[in-house]
C-alpha cells in the first residue's frame, strides 16, 4: 500500500488496454494480512450490529411506499403503485422474490435483504479496488463501508444500494473487458433506477478511450461501444412508452426531464470538501504548483466561489420539507437563508473543487467520471445526498490514496459520522 503520494507516474502499471498489473508503484508489499483481518473483523462486526438494530422499527420516509410495493409483489399482487413510485420496480420485485424464497414477510426482513445487497456492493468494490490499486483494498473498502452519505442506506428499504452494487459490478466487468456482461448488468440497473443509464455512457467511454488514444479504427471503437447502447436504448424506450422519466406521472413535475440545474453539482463539491478535508488540503499544494506554471488559473477559486454564491439553488418543494428531521434539507436551508453558512459552504465548495480536482485516478480514462457525474447530478432538480452515492463510490475506487495517516484519519472521521447519523436515524430523530 502506498504510504505517501508518489511522483505522477504510472510506472508498474499497464493502462493501454485498461488493465493493471498486480504491483504497487511504491514497491512496498501489497499484502497486509494483519490490517485486512483487523479491518474486516472490526467493520464486519459494526455492520452486523447495524443490521440487528435495523430489523425493528416502523417504515422511515419513502420506505412506506417501497415496502408497500414489495408487500404487494410478495403476496402475488402485481399492481404497481405508480402514483408514488418514481423508479421502475425492479428492486421491489427482487426483494419480494427473495422474501418469498426465504419464507419471510416483514419490513425488517426486507431491510436485511437490502443490507445483503450492500455486502455485494462492498465485495465488488473490494475487487475493483484490488484490481486498480493492489494492497490498498482493505483500507479503501473500510472507507467505502462507512462513507457517511452511503452508510445509512445499507439498512433501509431504498433502491439506491442495489443500483450502486450493479453499477460497481458493471464497472468491474468493463475493466475486465467483459463488455457484454457489463451491458447486461447495466440493463438490470435501468430496471432498478432508470436514470442510472447515464453510467452506461460513462463505461462506454472508459472502454473506448484507451483504444481511441492508440488511434484504433472507428469500426473497432463502434464494435466495442455497441453493448453499452443496449441499456441506453432500454431507458429511452421506457421514457417514450411512459411519457416521463419518472414512473409516476404525478411525480414527474417534481422530477422534470431535460432540465439541468447546478444544485446537486455544487452539493457534491460541498460534500467532497467536507468529507475529504485532509486530502483536499494536501491537494491544494498540487493546485498551487499548477497555478505557478499557469498564472491565469488563479481566477478559478474566486470564480467557483462566486458561481456557488449566486448560482446555488435548492428550490424544489421537497427540499423545504421538515429541515428539523431531514439532515440534508437542514444543510440546504441553512445555506439558503444564512449568509454565514453560505460563505462557509462556498469555501468548502472551493476546497472540494480545487483541492481534489488533481487527484490521480486510475485508469487514466477514469477522468471521464467528472463530466458524466456532472451531467448525472445536473439532471435532477431535487438536491439529494443520495444522488452522490455512485459518483463518490466510483471516485473512491479510482482515486490514489494520500498518506496512511490521512487515510486512516478519514476512516476514523467517517466512522464517527456514520455511527452518529445511523443512531439518529434508528431512533427517529433525523433522516440523512
């Protein structure tokens, strides 16, 4: 595992075809069995405790609608509650089928199944990180497990964790050159959260970019990209048939298509600055070095701050609901109504944007994550912390670690935040 950032070199790795060799750039041993066992047992026990605590309690917010749909399917009633549901009920069908197979029939059991989907996501993330950065997978996976914006949703009847597991699985298949397998998984993603079809285009870019840089023929590029057109075609067919991206036409007005806003993009930068303060602070040195070579870049931080100050809006009606209960709404309302909080948020946006922009990603084509994440986030009017789950998770998989001190400090910070948020949620005091 890399102990300190190294010079910007990809020596020891072969990126021409998107694969990597099992060797670390630092030359350090890539296998830390003691660390892996310690992290695995500690965080595995924490996860098991969270599952046990989540088995009881009434439905929390949208669990009411998700579980109602699951309950119908579980008992052989295949009506779709399309007045409330905005997503195609693939998640609901999967959970109902597993409940039927296991003979279980309760909200707690449905939460446990979602937690099992979470373990699948964790295993795939571990495999993805091991392929990209051998020797860092244990620490990176522990961070993924307690990522504060993700951790509570492992234990809720929500669609996000299954969708995340599928996108991570498709990414791993793409890096392994299993493009038809990746496309098949992405088709399943569309049946869970249809707007996640955006990630099919990203994975197509991830697959094609190395060949494009080598000057491959257009025919070869098209053949490689064809599988990724299938999930996109499926999404477009659903859109045309349904008349709206949202399954519920009644909810479509609050989730408008072909409407782009900056709210979620700024929120992602804000969350990045808040969750990666040490990495961002270290990254500011890299940014300053670039500014010394290209002086005009000095205008980027004030421009980013000004863009946030005058451009950030969280005006979807749902973002004004119960700020004393919804944690993300409390943050958004504070930023919208208090200039001091807005100024602090602007500084975090600048810290996240400038301090993390130069983070090295592997493979090099992973830099396509930034424009596709911006497109994905800008397409939603509602500002939601859940929308950053896939962009953040992929970035965690692709990014190079800073020093072990920084990464373990981040793990400690996130563990504390995740436990506090989960405790607030499980006791009914707040919802992330």
